C-alpha cells in the first residue's frame, strides 16, 4: 500500500501526541511508586473504565475476531464472549474487595492473605512467572498482529515492524508510567473505535449492504449459537459448552486479573472501582464486538478464498479506504496496539519491582531508585518480548493456549476470597498441576487429536483435584492472619464462619446474597445488549427486540436490587 502525505501526517501526528503525553506526566509519575504504577489511587471511574476497554482492545483483537467469524461464523465469538460471566463477577464480587485491599498489583494479595515462607516464595515466583512468561506471550500476540498489519499495509518486514511499532510505546511507558498509560488509553480508544467503525461501514457497503451479506451467507455463519448438526454431542456444541461452562471461571484471571485489578486499585474509592468495571464490561462486549464482526462477515463475500483469515482485516483497509482514511485507520491500529502493549509493560515492571526486587533484593531504597529500576525493567522486558514475538505465528492459537495454560488455577483464585481454608500451597499446587497438564495435553501424542473442550476439561479436573487435596492436608494461614484479612476486606459468604465466630461477628451478610442476584442480572444484561444489538444491526428485528427487552429488564433489576450498602459495604 502506498500512503499519501496526508496518511503519513495523521500517523506521525498521533505518535507525537502519544509521546507528548508521556513527557507531560513524567515528573508526576517520578514522584513515587504509587504514582508510577497506580496514579496515586486517584482515577475517576470513567477514565479507569475506558483504560480497561482500551487495554483489552488491541491490534490483534479485530484480526482475531475476523479469524473466528471467517472460520466458523458469528457464534465462535463465544470463545471470548464467555468472559462476560467473569466480568460480572469482577463487578459485583471483586471490584470493591481489590480496592479495599489497597494493593499495587494482584500478586501483592498473596502475603496479605497467607503467611510464612510458602507465601513469600509464591509471591516472588508468581511475579517473575507473570512478568516473564504469561505477559510476554500476551505482548508477543499483540505484536504479531501489528506485524501482520504492517506487512499487508506497508510491506515492512517482521523485525522492522516490531522495532518501529514498539519504539514510541516503550518510550512513554518508561517515562510516564501508569499516568501516561491511562491518559493515552483514553484518546487511543476513541481513535481505535472510529477506525473500526469506518472500516466496518466501508466493507459492508462494498459487499452490497447487510441484505446482500445475509443473502450470500449461510444460517450457520450468521448464527449466534453453534449449529446443532451433530446434536448435543457434536463437536461444535460441546466446544461451545466448554467456553460458557468452563473457560470463564477457570482462567487464571478469574477474580479480575492483573490488568483489571491494577485499574480497580487505581480508582478513588470502592464505588468508583465498581462503576469502572461495570462500564468496562458493557462497552467491551455490547459496543465493541459489532464493527469487527460485521466487517468479518463482509470479508467472506469480498475475499472468499484468502487462506490467512487473520490477515484479511488489514487487507480490507488497504483495498477499501481512500487516502486520508487509510492513515486514520493505520493510526487506529497503532492506538489499539500501543494501549495494550504499554499496559502490559507497566504491569510487568510492577511485578518485577514491587513484588520481587523490592520484596526480596533491596527492601530499603528511595522511591526514585525503584522508579529507575522500573524503567530499566520496562526496557529489558521489551527486548525479551520482541525476540519471542519473532517466533509467534498464530493469534488464535496463542489465545487458546493462554486459556488452557492457566485454566487449572482459576477456581482457586475465586475460592481464596471466600474460604478460610485455602492457603499458599493451594495456589502453588494449582499452578504446578495446571502447567504440567497443559504441557501434557498439548504435546503428548495421545491427546493430539483431542478437541479443545476435552483438553480444557482434563486440565481443570486434574488441577482441581490436586489443589483441593493439598488444601485439606496442609495447614491454613494462622488465625491472626485470617482475621486481619477478613477485617480488611469483609468478603462475605459462608466460607468464613470460623473466622467470623472468632471475631465475634455473627451478623448475616445480606449484601453477599444481593451480589449473587446482581451477578445473574448483570450477565443477562450484558448478553442481552450484546446479542440484541447484533440482531438489530443484522436486520433480525423481532429477535433483536426480544434480547434488548430482556437486557432492559435485567438493567431495571440491577438498579432495584442495588442500594448504597450494596455498592459499598
């Protein structure tokens, strides 16, 4: 693709604006670790929530969604729509608890909940594991998408794409820390969504409109749920059940996860934390999905024989947009890419400095020293990520592997908030067993032909048995530690009865029961709006109206079921 002067001007202007924001916040971010990693716990809900949306919307996301739709149809988006449930769990169960706990990272939780050498070792190991392993894979996935985009649109090679696309992000992430991340996230999200909507309109019009798309595509491709050709035991339906029945609660980020927890913790108070997470889930699923899905459907008509499904999305940008809009679309790809990469660089640096370096290597040092080490860590992590990104080939493959890789740990991360008996060894055993089982089911010839849901079920089943048995045969944290944690968080639920009794707290926690109902209403609300909006956009007005009516009813129920004591206990 040949970019005009206007196109390049838009891209360069966007880059300079991102860099200017980084320079503007450098002095403020340098004042303390709290400012560098969580903006001094002073973010309003709308900025924290927008940052959540921007961070989870990267350059790989539209390519990933396009690959799903082109391969199997709309229903395959349940591979990520299933996380609506865990998102609503974060809203009504965990947003206030994380803010109340006063952490910088989610890993810090470990030594606030557990005690002894096992807790210390777990915190240190998990910080390094997340920063160097899990987050590196995620960042590599994001960079791979940008490599594909720049290859198709400009013709850059892999190394040039990795280096050039990452340079500005690394610079402002190092300079301005979390302040630069969340502030750039705000306008990056706007640019990214504008670009997605423009390409959606152009591709749908080029395909002849929604009517022509519906006429040429099959009911299976347009279906919101898997085809039942093979019955309830068919691979498509069982895979769907694996997504909605297993993935959302078994993933390693089931109680929020590091990126979302960082934003919860940075809010001004518990109420702002809850509102931010609620807004994020509605915007993330109901609003964000459809520009990509509609463009992917149009691509099935425009590019019926292209083999690399993930590369079709940037190809449409090259072929369909006029000069000027191409530059805006390319800037939107950079915006989506940079918002995610900067977040994971900052959080990975927080793990290494707050939870490893400061905790185990140099406990007493100045704030300036820790910030300088954070900047060095950001640079080192960037180099490691670039090397790994050079080896990655499939976005969807990486996404599925990540879901499976941490699937044995999700349940223990939820239960640890609500059962006093869970200890550090519970988490350690869950991590080890999940890792071992993932390696086995992805490498052993016996499981080579196994469908995804069978692999996922096996990993979860074995890991759960292991960590539950380990929990029951090892000692819990000391009563003093458990009482301190309970007093600080007041999580509710029946699993703390012995600790509540020891504290003399015999009051029933009615707000926990209300949160359970709000969780159910919340899932109904977001699913209703997501599917309802999609049905209306595709011209299925009757079913769309029904979904929207259900969503509105659920919204009313959440409102009626909520009070000041529900939002902030």
